[in-house]
C-alpha cells in the first residue's frame, strides 16, 4: 500500500514529524496491500499488461501446500507411490495453486479495466493476493461486478479442474486435479463471505450503495460486517485448534487478517471523508504542557482529577514539542519508580514514537498515522510549541461526508 503520508525522521528516535501541507494520495479502503521493501518483492513480469509481483512469503504457501499434498492428500488418494513422486507432484500442484490465485486477481484487474478503472499492479503474498487500482468504481454495478469476478474465476477454475480430474486416468495427476478443484472452489466461496475486505464485502457494499444511494452508509455496514466475520473466524479457528487439528490455526489467521483489514478499511474510509481539513482546524487543547525532564511523581498530584484519557503535551529545554502522554500512562508507572522516572522516559519506554504534526498537516494523513503512534498527535505552531492535540476521541466527533474518492485503491486481500 502506498505510504499515506510523508515522514521526516529527526535525529532523535523518540520523534516523528509530519510537516507536509499538501494532501498526498490517500489509499482507498479496498483492503490492505501487504507492504515491504522493494527487496522483499519478486517481479513476475506483466500479465495481460498488468504488473505482477510476489512477496517472498508466497514461497511459504508453496511449501505448506506441497507438504500437505506430498504427505497427506496424495498418499490418501493414490497409495503405494514413492515419496519422490508424491513430492514432485505436490510441488508442481502447489505452484499451480498460486497461479490460480493470480488468475483470481487478474480477473479483478481485467474487469476493472473494462469499467474504466485503472490498474496499478497485483501482488501475491502469504495469505493470497491484492490488486491495486488507481481509483474506485464509479457505480454500484461496476463495483459489484469487479468484486464478483475474482470468486467467479476461482470457482470456474475449480469446475474445469474437476472435469479434468474426472476425465483423467487414475493416478497422481488426476488426484492433484481433484485437489485443485476442491481448493479453488473453496477459495471462491470463502471470498464471497459478506464482509470487507473480502470480495463478498465489496458485493455487499455495492448492493447497499445501489439500494440506499448512500455510499458512506454502505461503507459502515460492510466494514462492520467484516469485523464481525473476523471475530467469528478467529473464535472458530481457536475452537478448531483445541478440538480438531492445526487447520484451526489457519482459520484463526484468516479471521485475524480479515478483522485487521476491516478495521483499517473503516479508519481509511473515515479519513478520506476529511479531505480538505487540516490538523489545526480540529485539534483540542492539551490538559497541560509539561517539561519532559520532570519526574512522574512531580506532575501526578496536579493531574489527580484529570480523566485517564486526558493528554498532556511535553516540551524540551527550548520549549519545543517532544511528544505527549495520557494521564493513564502516567498512573501506570509503578509508585516506587515515579520519583526516578522522567516523563520522556515513559515515552522512550513504549514502542510507538510520538507523532508531531504542523497545524497545516492534512487531517486524513494524521488520522491514518495515529494507530502507529499510540493514538495521539501533537499539533505544533510555527515555534514548534504544542498548540493542541488530536486523539481518536477527537476524530470520532468530526462529521463524516462522502467527498473522498481519490487516490490508489487496493482490492481485498484474500486469505487462501
């Protein structure tokens, strides 16, 4: 997924600043494309004019399915063959399965082009694939057909494989085709489950958008459905792990991926609705502005009546902003350590770095970055002094409009 905002890394590891006043392209919420450095991508050329690449994690899928085929599925279907034969056919079949996932994505890409949606590329990875578009479909019909084309391709390939398996003579080849038929149909049906970011969630979104004419409302329903679906699959996977087999781990992982994707999509859709707004327009005053070298025991008495979610901004010796903490974080410092713990030590002790933004920073970029920065952004003025803060609670109070259909779009990430 394209980076949602431009970052300027300061010398201190404890600080991140976002200063660009120009709104960058905001990734659309059509799922999450797996991210990584260029070195982690294997270029696979252009297929039908579409750039295709794969993460190295795709090889994990090949190895996993090759092992399942060689040690379980093929010996059960065709006993009495050599281990070498099972592994040879298993490896080839696993690679063919990855090609079927690519066919799924190409179906999305080519259908999107038919409806005037630009295609940037396809990426295969551990849990499936993702197709990145230049823009969103202009109509519910286009969105629905583009979304349904992927599962249709998978199910169609499954039917063809099934017919080929039926017509093929008995042997490992026929057994491999039968396995591909079942897995391809299962992949297609799974992706039709009605929850974002799966294809079924896109179809649900298209239907709701068509019936109500309210795209924003359809956004909310499809992403909430995805969250519910994710929780159900995680629960089912855990139960399966405890009572059946390791297949439950795969189901739980798929559910967790859907849950994360749906949550991220919900946030991204809201962020896109705030195009044109700047951080300084929505910020709220911090509960206090404190020197970051003060100790926790010095400041807590003055915050005794403050709410746990109240945010205090921190400054250094030059009165420049260095970050922010919630009152809850201060209260969580052990009582016997508060006298020796400086406020900046609390920030350094957590994984998320503070997010510092200028008053002119685009609100969509700030909103998308909050999750990676403890849910708090410090808004600074021209002197780099804290002028206000933005939190998830602040964002929740901002009205949502539907003026947001710009920037790259990533089709649903499909767990395999």
